[in-house]
């Protein structure tokens, strides 16, 4: 079953995902960082030069540097599955990103597989793994 568990938890997890997406679009490192647990890990297996980053502080520092290359990004995310089991949950989501680079306008689509944890009544990302699904580049001048 792609959606299971208490509706209020599923809503809170959806809001966590939406807060993350909103913070990316606004390039708000503080709001973005607050979606991660202190001991979280972020894995990017399609980017072996980055690999896995551990700990909120290191994740945010890496993201701040990376976002310098994505001015004007528009980032959207929506859930494909949310399964809650007590204070833990798994979440699968899909993403769409649009941004300008020197070679043109990029439109990327991806998938996150997440482990979430509730701490003191609030949900956080404990582990996120991102995989690319599709990339399209519209060259400049077309």
C-alpha cells in the first residue's frame, strides 16, 4: 500500500517535503537545513564525486556550495508513497527542477527514497537517497 499510517502523520510528512521544496526554490539554507535530523545522511549515487554526506551541518554546507551553481532554480516535489510506522516513516517522492546553465535551460526529474524520523513531535529526514530519472536541456537561442 503506497499510503499507510495516521492521516495527520502523512500530512505532516507531506508538509516536510513541501517545506524542503519551497526552501530549495527560495535558496533558504536555514529552512532547508531544518528539514534534516542532526545525524541525517544524504546519498547521491548518480553523483559519485559527491557520494554520501553525513550530519546536518555537513549536508547544509555542501548544499550551500552546490546552490551557487543553480541561480533561479524552480524545485517541485510530490509524494508517491508515505508509510508511517510509529515514529519512523518511509517516503518516496518525485522531483522536477528547472534552472538556467550556460548551455541552456535544464529540466531534471528525479526520485527520492527517504527514511524519516519523528523527534519531539516533529518529522525530519533521517536519510535521503536521490536518483536521476530524466534530464532535458533546451540549448540557448532556440
